[in-house]
């Protein structure tokens, strides 16, 4: 859950060490924190991985068998300058750590280090990495406000601007990755509440009990584990807007309390009988068919009726092809700046490929495709082979026993199960995990 900003990217971490036991320990420790982790034991593997994938952070052991860790570091600084590199070194080799810092490493850790030291180093470096990429993001998004050449979307945006200044609750519909979160933020900015907070709640990430306390707050001692009183998100959003993202996953049993709050602006904290008030404008979004869920008794009709005073439906990217190339150009400009890469634009063939593609993952997919292309393109013009479309068409699903990591297999399996399921709930059931875990994994694996 976050306020205002886009979901925080999970860190993508590369571990380089020639001792498999250390790689394993580090990997478990970092994966526990929700990071995506890949490992390499030599320069060859580093090169292959850096060619295929984007990393934010690397833990690099300077003693790599016969290879010189400083050379690996030099290669990384030149090839992927945005990646932060933390050197891992034995106490006896502290001098080389100094050389490494002078050669561009961000920090160093002395072996043996505790899991806590490793976690702290990772979170500190990832925060720094995120801050620098956020700065670039802001300078680019300021240049490219939400706009479109597609008549369908132009209509939606025009309506959105007009209703932004009213206090009407707005429901944003659209397939995954169409920009519902972006639109919610824009509506808040355009509204007269724009200088107050926009508080976001990702509905599937919380159980019913946690959701109630997260929304309305609780008193100390209200339930086991409630060691402090909390105010809740509704109070935090007082005067501003509350964005209920993925509202289709809002717990059914808690819907009456949300309904009452929307109707009367009144609520109580858990364990506190005092009735409180908050002036909050409700924005919500989903890619689930709420009408159908109402018919099936999985969503309350009276709540839907309160949420969708205005409904805005974002078209999928395939229905606004006019915008594909401009979006792609903007993403490319942003990522080549972020990653210091040479690409200047898309070749004619690449443009045609971008226009032909069906974009089932909409803008999120376009962004990911362009991010990857910006990195692997070694020259001025991005070519079709940098876009990585073709293998998708064939039956290149990984098989059990193939030479690939558990994480890659997990990603492929989850994405196949989601594609065959009617809802996230159903997919979670098939996978044998709860919906909030699936939600987390989905973001983590950029599915
Ligand atoms: N008009 C736009 N210009 C640039 N980037 C955009 C635009 N719209 C969306 N994006 C980017 O595309 C990605 C997906 O957008 P967003 O998260 O808002 O989609 P969504 O519809 O909320 O998806 P989901 O249903 O999966 O939550 C984000 O990285 C977002 O920053
Ligand atoms: Mg969203």
C-alpha cells in the first residue's frame, strides 16, 4: 500500500560470487524480502544475465576464482551504469574495497555479514536507486501529461477533467495496464482537493480484518497485536481523495461499513465507540466485471451504485493505436536517459512491429518492452529483434526440468494459471495461495 505514488518496483538484484553456498544464503535472505534475485558465479554468466535482464543492484564478490572482480566491476559500470554495485569482501582484503569504491562501487560489505546487514544494505541501495529514477520519471512525466490522439480516450479524458472538480465518486474501469492508476492520480491533481493527500489502498493486498483497521484505524488493545492506536487511511485522506485500487477485491463482509462511510461520511475505529467524520472523495478502479459480480452476489449492488456515480472506461491499447508510437517514443527517451544507452529511436520495421502487436498487457506491457529494448539495443535505432515479440507466438512455454530458475518457472506457471482463470481469486485457489499473496507475486514478477 502506498500514498500517491506508483507501486514501488520490487528490487531486482544480481548476486555474483564463486561460492554456491554463499549465493544460496544471500539469495534466500533477499528473496524473503520480496526481491527478485538472480545469481552468477563467473563473468560469462554476468554478461549473459545483464544482456537479458535489468538489475537495480548487484552484490559482487571481488574474489571470483581466477577472475578479477575489479574487471567485472569495470564492465558493469560501463555496461549498466545505473546498477548500484555493493562489493562483498573479506576483512583481509579491505584495501581492494577502497579501490572498488574509487572505481564506482556504491558501498562494501565485509564478510561474514549478518542477514540483517545484507538486508539493510539492499534496502538502502534500492532506495537510492529508486530516488534517482523517480527524479528522471518526474522530469519526463512533466513533459508528457496524460493525453491522447484517440477519439475514444480523448472523450474519456475530457469527461474526467470536467468531473474532477466536482466531488462525485468516480469508478475507473479498464483492462489491466490501461492506466487506471495514472488516471486516478490525474483526477486527484485536477480536482480542488489536489493540494491535499491522495491515499491509495490496494484492496487485494489485505485480509478483511486488516482492511478494516487499515481503512478506519483501531484503538490500542482492540485485538491481539494492536499494540498502538492507529488513525486509519480514511482520516489520513480527510479533505483529499481515497483511491480504492482493484475495488473488485474489496472484502464482501466489509462492504456495508464502506457503504455507510460513503453515504454518511461516518465511521468508527475498531475498539472505539466514538463516531468520527471525514470528508473524503472516493476514486476506485477495477478490471473485474462488477455488474456480473453483483449478479453473482459477490459485490454489493448498493455499494456499486455509490461508487460509480461517474464511470470512466479506459480503452485497451489495441483500440487506441494512434497513441502507440508516441507512448513508445516517450518511454524510449525516458529509459535511454535513465540507463545511459545509445538508442535514439525506432527503425521503420520496429515501428511496424509495435503497431502490429496486440498488446494484451496494454501500456504496462509497452513500457516493459521498451525498457528492455532500450537496454539491449547497442546502436542508434531499435530493431524488431530488440522488442522480443516473436518467441511468444510459438509454444516456447518452459517445461519442468528445463534449465531455468525456480523463479522463472514460477513466473511462467502463475501467468499461465492466471490466463486460464476467470478471476484472481480463482487463480489463487488453483495455485493454493491466498489472493493477497498472488497479488504481491503478480507485482513482484511484473505479471
Ligand atoms: N498515459 C500514460 N503515459 C505514460 N505511462 C503510462 C500512461 N498510462 C499508464 N502508464 C504506465 O503504464 C503502467 C500501467 O499503468 P497503471 O498501473 O495505471 O494501469 P492499471 O490500469 O492501473 O493496471 P492494473 O489494472 O494492472 O492495476 C504504469 O507503469 C504507468 O506508469
Ligand atoms: Mg492499477
